[in-house]
């Protein structure tokens, strides 16, 4: 495959992922921390990393989300969903080192 086509497809795929996550959060009013990280433009692995750190900071801040279930490949998993204001509070405490994560934290904090 031509390199320019590969980068173009990767850009389009990343934009689709971000838009779908943002639409799902907009519809439901709440979303998991990983979904919110995807909505601000992080890749899947980066979103999982940042979400793990945000979960740790949620415990420090005493922020409790609503417990829900997600369904994937026929299996139900327990998840915690947070409102925009709760995520902004958690993101204000989060102090990342990596520049991409700093940008994501700033976008999450501004979302409220």
C-alpha cells in the first residue's frame, strides 16, 4: 500500500473513533474514562493508559461515578461512567508527564 494512503486511512480511522466516542457520550450524558479519552483524540492504548491514571485520581478526589455494564462479544462487564463535571474535577488533579497526555488532560478539564 502507498504510504500516503496508509497515513490518510489512519487519520480517518482516528477521527471516526473520536467522533463515535463523543457521540456516544453526548447521547448518554455520561461515559467511561476511556471513552472520554478516545473522544479527545487519544489512540486506544493511550486512552487505556490515561484512563487508568484518571481512575487512580478519582479515588484520591473521592469522585464516584455511576456503575453500569458494557457488552462486548457477548460478555457483560462492569464499568463506571462519569459526568462531564466529574471528569473535569479528576483531570484537574491529573499531572501527566508526556506532552500528548498533557494536551488530553487539558481538553478533558475544559470539557465541563
